[in-house]
C-alpha cells in the first residue's frame, strides 16, 4: 500500500510549506498583508502536518523507502523588493498546488478505505489550502502589473 508513503510526503510537504510561509512572512514585513496572511497560513500548514500524525501512527510503515524524487524544497529566505516578493509568492503558489493535489489524491484513497479520521483531516486541511491558493493568486495578480512594468 502506497498511501502511507503519500501521507508521509504530505506531512513533510505541509511542514515545508509552513516554513516557506514563515520565511516569506518574516522577509516581507513591509507588506503588512503579506506578512500577516503568510504568518496565518504558516500556522495552518503546521497544523495540517500535525493533523496527519494520528493517521500515520496507526498505519504500518511502508515496505520500501519513498521514491528519491518524492520530496519538496521549501523557501528558506525571502527575496528583496517587489520582484522578489512576486517570485516568492509564485514559489509559494507552486508549493501550495503540490500540497493541494496531494490532498486530493489522499482523499481518493481515504474514500476507498472509508477512513473517516483521514477524510476529516483532508476536508479541513484541503479547504484551507484552497483558500491559501486563492489568496496567493489574487495577491500575485495585484502585484504583477506594477512589478512587471515599472523598473525598481
């Protein structure tokens, strides 16, 4: 069964996304909306990772190691300036999309297993991830014209 592998991947991906949101929040304190929203999203992602702990604890360890390319690289430092912010938001968007689709994959397996604990975690966490993606998309659309057309 590969579900435990993907749950482990989701666990570490949410933790990486939490750290990435934290890095962007701390690196862009001059943009209050980014700072506060990213800090809130970091707390959500950390909670998502913790929400998987009880599910992972009751499942058997995988028979084989996770594929070597099944990992995510998070943001460790924010880039300076408006162009840096736009790039940071784009990186967050890509990470959040990976987390989002993995929630959908895990939900399919959880439905097949009729695992209500897993499905409850997926429902809560995937809804928050969708809201994060909506905010990131809107914030990038807002920043793009000024950032891409005006020299800084």
